[in-house]
C-alpha cells in the first residue's frame, strides 16, 4: 500500500514553544529545527525511495506512502515529476505526515516548472522590432527538493520521520503533474573551492560566448529577454529594437532560475565570466547561485556577488579568496544556470519577519486596550498591561542594530535603502522606549501606512529579497582573464541618437498598407500601450494568418472620442476596453451594431456569465459583449480575526453580529459604499437591491420601482449599516486601513487583491478571501454582486460586419484570452492582471487555486444592472438617497420619495426622445431585461 503524511513538532518542543516569550513565539520553522537538532546532519544519505512511478495527478488528487525507518530523523523530500498542466502558476502540493501538517510551509509548496521560448529566432512585429515569442512549459522530468515557498531559506525543507513507519501523503493542490518518484534523502553539500591541480597550467585559448537573451529554459515566464538600445550591448542596431539582454527588474525574486546550453570544443579547465549591469538598486549587491550541468560544484558558487555598477562590466566568477573559479569540462554540450539567491540574508529576513509579526501583535493588543483611540488627553500606564515592554523595546532596538551590522557586512556598505529603513526603525523605537506610555497615542509611529516602524521593517524585508540583474553575454573561456568595464565613447552615443532622430522623420509604410488583403479592420483600444502591443502581436501572429483579415490597433486615450468620431463619420470598426454603458448608449442612437443579427451569437454568448450581458440589451438587440470583469469578495486578516475569535460573516446579519467586537477594539468593517467618493455607483448599491429581491423599474419599464417594499428594505439595510451599526462612511483607502489593521475585514475587488499581493509583503499568509456576504432566502445565501468592467462593441457603419464579428469572437475566445493574459502577466507582472469576461478563461487566471475557487464561486452571483435611456438618473438618485440618509440624517422614506419624483420626471423626458412617451404620456412599454430573459435563450 502506498501512503504519505508528516509530523514535526514533538510534545516537548510544543510545550517549550508555548512557554517562550512573545518575540520568540514568532520563530520560524528553521530556527525551531536548529533548536531541536544539535548535531550536524550527515549529507549524501538516503532513507527511502519509491519505485519508479508514472502517476498522473490532478488538482485535489493525493498519493500516500509508508516510510519504514529504525530511528527518528529529519530528511529532505525529492520529487521526480513532469509538469502536465498549462497554467502559468507552477503546480502546488501539500504534505502531511501521519495525517498531520508538520509546519505551515507544508500546507502549500510550489513545485518548480520551466519554460522555453517557442521559436529559435525572435519574431518581429510590423515595425521590424523584435518581440518576445510565445512560451511553453517544458515537458521533461525534473528532480526537485521541496523548499519553503518564500525562497529565502538556505536549506530545503526537513521532514521528521519516526519509527517504525511514517505515513507520507502528498496532495496536489493546483495544476497537474505526472509523478515519477519520491525519495527521502539528504543531498550532498558542495565543498569549499580549492584550486584544481593543473588548472592554471591549462594553456588553451578556447572561448564560448553565450548570448544571454537566448536561454535554454527558465523557471519563471516573467523573466525574459529585454531590449536595451545602446551600442554597449550586443547585438545592436541603430533603427530597430532588438531583444539583446536578459533579466532586469523582472529577474530579482528568490528562486528564479535561467539555464543556458553551450558546447566546448575540447576537454580542459575553463573559467566563467558574465557581462552584467546592476544599476536598478543603488549600492546593493545582487547574489546568484551558479550551477554547472545542474550541480553546484563548489560552496563558493552558492552566493556569487554582482555588485552595483552604473556601467556594463565583464567579470570572471571568483572564489571567496578572490581567485578565479576553474571548472573541468569535457568536450561536448553542457549547461550553466543562474538562480536568484536571497538566502544570504535568510537570518536577517527571518528576524525581520519575527519583528514584523511582533509589532503587528503588539499594535493589535494596544488597540484592544485603547479601543483604537488616540486621544492625547488620556494618560496611559502601559506597563500595567505590558510589564516587560521596556525589555521588549530594548530587545527590538538591539536586534535592529545587529541586523544593520549583518546587512552592512554582506553588502559592504551602509547606504542602501534597506539599511536606511532600519535606521528609521531604530530611531522610532528609541522614541517609543523613552516613554512607552505614549505608545497608544503614537500608534501611527508604530504601524502607520508610511514612515512607521512596521512599514520600514516591511520595506527592508521586501527589499532584501529583490536582487535585480541584467546580463548581456556569458563567456566560457580559457587563458587570460577578460575582466573589464565596457564603455562606448560619448561621440558614438551622440551619433547613434542623431541617426535615430533623423530617421524618425522618414515615414515608414505600415504593415497594412503593404497587405494584399483589402480587408483591414480599424480597432480602437482604450488601454495602455503595454496591453496594445501584446494584442497586436497576437493579432499578427494568430488572427491574421488564420483569417486573412488585417487589423490596425490604435490607442484611444479618451472614450469621448468615439462620440466625436461617429459624428464625423470617422468611427473605427471596433472599440475594445470601453466602459460597459457605452455600447448601449451608442446602440440606441444607431451607432453600434446589433450582434444578435449573427446566427451564432446566442451559442457564442454561452461563454459569458448571463448576468454580465444585461447592460448591452435593448429591444431584442445586443449592442456589445463584456470583455473584462471585476470581482467583489470579502477580504479579511486571518491573524486579527483569529485573535478576536470572531466568525467570518456569510450574511449581513452576521456582519452586524461581529461589528460590536470589532468596534470595541477600535476596528471596523468596510463596504465600498463607504469609499472616499460621494457618488455611489451601481457597483456599491445594486448588490443590496438584488440580494433583497428589490426592483429598480416598474413592470412597463417607464418608471422607477424603488418605492417597492423589498427595495425599501434593501435601502434600509444599506443605510442602517452606517447610521445604526457604525460602519465608517468615509474610508480614504481600504488597502491602507486593511494593512494597518484598522479595518481588518471588508468587501474589496481585484485592485485590492493585486495591492495586497504586491505591496504588502509583511502580510503574506495573514489574509484571505471568501465570497461576499449576502441575504438568506429559503436556506440559500444569495450573494449578488455586479462585475462587468470593460466591453467590446462593433460600430454600425463598419464596412466589414462579418469580419469584425470574427475578430470579436477570436479576441474574446478562451484560448486567445488565456494567451493574452499569460503574456501580459509574464511580461509585466501580476499588477497588470485582468479578469477575462469569458467564463472558461477565468479558470486559467494566474491566481492561487484557493483564491480562484472563491472568485469563480462569486462570479456565479454576477448580475449587472440593465440599461435604459435614463438609467443614469436612477443611479445618481439612489446615491443621493444614501447620502441624504447617512450623511444628512434625513428619514429614508422622505429621501426615497424625493428621489422617485426626480427619477420619474427624467424618465419621462428621456423616454419621449425615443418614442416611449408622447406629450408627457406613455404610449408603449420599455423592456427591462432580467436574468431569466437571457436564460431563456439557452432553453
């Protein structure tokens, strides 16, 4: 029988852990390990290995093993596997021993996967500039020792096994793999470098030059070849952009590996040199681990420094004693790999994380005592609550000074940003230590969003892990050292710039002007250039060759230009990335094409969530399709919620239940209604109305129905949460309040998710998401939220309606959206993430599986507000009702009655323009589409 599980903390250690001080309680796993085992571990030993396997594992699947052993011990786990998934994020596993999770890292361990460029030569765009080719996942067997997800630990994860049998269980949390083998062993550690005999006498003169922009494979699709327009970089051309270097700011995260293949002409000893530039982080040294043929040959190759330099430099890799490293290579093909390694700072980073956790915990307890008040007229005796606060602050100051010394020793200077951040930390801690009683009134100094102890510790913690490096060429050579600084004369640089300036006045024929096809679609895109460039590449590579239809993309800086262009009879064929209300407004005025005229429209519309189609429908017509979505889910701080012992709310009644406990501790709940703007858009008000089964329009669509009893109940709920239950009415920035712990729970969207992922490293593992609260009906919690973000529309006066429809279908298809999003994220990072409206493409989002499941379940409750010619006034008046009740104190019924009068007057005026009223009297109903209307299409 094959079984697999893990246990690490013994009863003795657990008891000792509980007795430790507050700061010690935040010790990391490896500190606990070193404390538990005092004798050095023997490397190169194997405890157990499975037979050769070929097990296909999908997300949610698991495999178990029984590990026999005679003595207790700790071992590393190595997996041999082939990645079979197509997702941009690597597969992730969890490990248990004897049905227990041994430590928190074992709950989610990402496996490594490698990517290759699809083409040997870089493709060129319509301007003859080189662009990144497509990438694909390497389907080869890789051996990988399970490591901490942070990537900052010096050793792989150790797992403790006990006699006689330990059950080991591996569960695949995301992705898919073919598992080949599982081994428990301790890898051989490399020895310190000693000069090989005969190395210096090696008199060969061979030199192999590797162009860094052409890796054999890489572990992260976002680490890529880049274009640097300077004669110092090879290759270079005056008039076009070439991908001629590798890395930069996208090659700086721990664990990112890039591998190159090369061939040496003869046996012998070789040296390795790198032409590099590191000017992204001033006065900071980036470190890389170098592998030859997949192995770290010497201990000296684990932390190879690349110092800050403003000029390109060619440097030979040296041992710690300053002597060049020699490698014996046989004639033939070899590989060299470079891995970002921040574990040189592992002790510093672990201590910083402990300090961050302690500061968070201290601030939470202080807020608990003070109720979150910062009244300077109140005098506190903080030592009554924290008798050892003086010792703790002294310890933190002492630890900060130790960390500064270690950073200076590793980095060889004291002027880098991280060192300066710790200077600020030390200064603030000194101020707090002088008078601890003022801590409650100086809580911003402790955990403020900027310039506080917590924020500066977080800056140092995040900064020390980021090690950017740009490389141009790699040299495998014999003979004399080739170290030098690469410089180009000022005259040459000036001359090259002058050539490009003159060339810019020469008009170049566009790609479509030389096209043989007479069909050229003009598409305006309301997005930044980064998105448009990638879309144009996809069009030229995928769409045009398959269809023979050429496409010209243009950036549209202002949506208002669509109206002007239509009036001037110069509108494009298609508009992308426009607001979701524009297709309807254009359609009712005859400017947008009805997509229901196409025979396959209904079938194609199944690719979208039905509720996202509502804004585009008018009188049996559909004038657009959703392009992107936004989600609204509940964000919460796991550390604070667990500390307060409050449940995660499922309904608004649950929210009311937890509010007293939050507010008693100086905290609160966030709703987008309490954002910083006075206007409350549909995304903030419609969810309540839909969840309470309210109505916005009368059955004939000619008047508003906000006076309906269920709608009134919804309006009452969304106002009383603020007037009676104390949810804040003005929150300048939910992310910052969430980060500081002032508002540890609330409804947020994609923007909040990206900010927390990128800009709050100190909160990693301390926050999570669940579906937004709703209202229970007959045992089902209805969590309706809006979600449409941007839309697509075809203009009515296009000469190529069928061709335009083909383009729209291609662009919004699952495969195209998957390629586009993967390429955007891999090129520019997660901060450029978009959520595709295609419901099938949502499954491919590069988001951790647990969060993606929440987002997908929330999308099942997506329902947009249908449009009508005067719906803008209804949106505004509902906003006014909230403002009048919450901010001005007016009775709800009075505010609603005032709003009904304003809305109905504007409805009558606007609908008369479109023939629904004559002389102030209704003549025909206006169809208001509901979710059920769309669902009938598919019956």
